[in-house]
């Protein structure tokens, strides 16, 4: 939109917003009180949702966009950016979140998908979107649809970082691989990746995604956060890991510290001391196929 | 341990200041550090990622980048960099704050209390332009620039008012979005997100004297 020489909703403005979050931690919160704890701990943004992924898993049922009243309560409580989740393909939930003026929309596999074949056409919105990806092709398809930020999916709500590691290695390894391909190999690779050719070529030439790459799904400890940063993440989403732990305030502060100082093992060790119980984790082998959230998204 | 190795190298270099390219720091606690670092390198100065007070030694200038000002402020307090940067500045060290850096450079905010560097006599309205849906690009007339500069404003602040010693060099309507003092520059927008390096050149030339 252009008004008085001011253009809003440009891709530079949308992807630039994510640039400002780099090196930071984005925390899932379910009410204003948790949002304030997150802000006080040094979170760069909060994700407002009614149930954290661990509770969605435990309680089951269809998981939807949060109540606008709850989102607005959080917006009033903090000065940092507030993000919220829409179901995959549910562009009306996204329209509602845009009307509420959330700062970022997560088109998220943690909620129950509303469309089994299509994602939201994100380019037409003024508000930016972040989407999950398990590999490079999926990341580039989402960017092709207009996503201005990518996060690895992981398995949300498990407290188990193994899937986030798998996805981050797949994305970063995929980027590295493109860098060694000849020009004439790129079209075939675009076909294999099922990704737009122009984006494949951009990544091959620049050695990174054209947007910020965060990590998410199963991060429960300061060392988990530092691990994901060393694997190439620009920043960290922590879902159930903080408010499902024994001492959320200390854990939130500790995960921020470990993310800031991810290359410094002494600082990570210091941050990890005396945090009490981490959230109870789950083995991937114990999850049935239907319980795996990362497979959602096309 | 890569971090420690890098630090030893920079410490050695500061012992021989006049050799090689000038070193300019980018506060690297959180935010869009990489973009500033890349542009500085392109302009022929040696970028230094500043994480500790010791990293400030021997710098010809310091950029405080965009990010979340509450997060950066909190980490600055814990790491001692809040006082470290103040002392760098009051000894004449040149500083440029973009967006969050402009918030942190101010002496007071209209909103809730947060740690500030207080390098500039100014009252800042943090996120004054509103939430992300109101973030925008706009061509700006900047004092001392021949052609307009495209400002990228992201949940941007503005100065409501400035005191003596602060020169306003850019406005959106009546909102102050760029200003300059003796050894300080602030911009509410993000020159590091564009391919136009005139503001980086301006900082190095007019503020750092390079």
C-alpha cells in the first residue's frame, strides 16, 4: 500500500522485521503474565497462543487460532513484537490476525491444518509471515508464497531437539550443496527440490536463504539453544520448553543468555546451572504417525 | 573456542593502530549485525563485532544496530557494556545508532522505563510509528545529502523533542528521524537493509573523521 509517499507491506519491510530479531529468543506465551516474564527475561518477541504445543498434544482435538481477546491482552502487556499462529491454509484466520495488528503471523503445523493441499498466499498481506520447513525445498516453497522468515519445524511439544537438528542440518546442508553445483545443474536441482528456480539460483549465488532462518521444535535447555545456533540458526523459538519447566523465569533468562553467547561454552555452562526440572521429554519412537506435526505442510 | 581466538587476534592488532585499515565496531549482542559488518568491509574499514567491553579498545567508531532495544539494553547492563559504551562515547568515541540504537542513544523515553545509554539530549517515542503493519519505506530529504535516501522504517522510533547540541537532519512530517551531535549520529530507519551506502560513508567521514 502506498500512502503519502510511504509504502507499507513491502518485502524489504517484512523480511527486515525478521532481521531485527536475529540472535534472539521468541517465546510461546498463553497470557499477559507469561508475556511480561518473557519480556523481562530478554525475549525479542512473544508468540501468543492459547495452549502450548505440549498441551495441544496432551489434550488433542482441533487446535485453532487464539481468541482475539487473549491476543490483545498480550499486546497491551508488552512493548516487544507479538506474533500469533494461523492454521495452514486458513487465510481468514490470517486476515483476522492482520486486523488485530499482530506483528508476525506463524502459519503453523502446530495447529490443525485447514487446507490439505495449499498454504496461504502470504505475499498479498501487509503483515509478514513465518513458516516452518523440514528441508530446503519446503523452505523455498514457503518463501515463494511470500514467507518473510523461515523456521525449522522440529517436533513441537516434545522437549526433544532431535527433529529440529535433523531439519536444520537438512536446510543448511541443502544450501551448502547448491553452492557447489554448476549453473546447468541448478534447474534439475530446482526440480528435485520442488522449489522455484529463481530462488534456487539466488541461494546458490549467495550461500544463504533470502530471509532469516530461525529454529523451533523441542528446544528445552540452554545447551539446546546454543546447539541450534551453532548449526546455523539465526535465532530460536522456544515453545513449551520454558513454561512447562520447573522454574520458567530462570529458564527463560538462561536460554536468552545461551543464545547470545552460543559460541562460548563457559557462558552456556553458567547459564545451565541450577535451573530445576526441564520439561518432560518424549522419544520420537513413542509418537504415532498421527502425532507427528512436522509432516503437516506441503 | 573460535571466539577467544578471534579476540586474541584483534587485541594484537590494536597495539599497532596506524597500520592497516581503521577498525569500526558493531555492537553484536542481538539484531542486524551482519548487514553492518558486510557494508563496513565493503567500504574498506575493518569491522569488529563488539561483545565485551575489551572489544571497544582502539575503535575508530561504533555502530549500535537495530534489534529489540529492551533485549539489547538488558544484555548491555549484564555485560558491563552500558557503562563501557558511555565511557567510549564521553572520551570522544563516535557512535551511530540505528532504530533500536537510536532508542538506546536517547536520554529519555515516553514509554515504560528501560536501560538507555543516554548519549543524546533527546526524548524518544519507541515504536512511535506503530506496530509492524505500519512499517514502511519512504524517500527522505536528508540535510547534507544531494539526493533523497530511501528509509526503511520497521516498528520505528522517532524523537519527539531534542535539546541543545542536537542537529536535526531528517524528518517524516514533524517527526525527527535522523539527528547528529558532535560525535553521534542516529537514524530511526535502516540504511543497512539497502544497497545505498551513503549513510555509512557519512558516518565514517563526518562523525568518525575517516
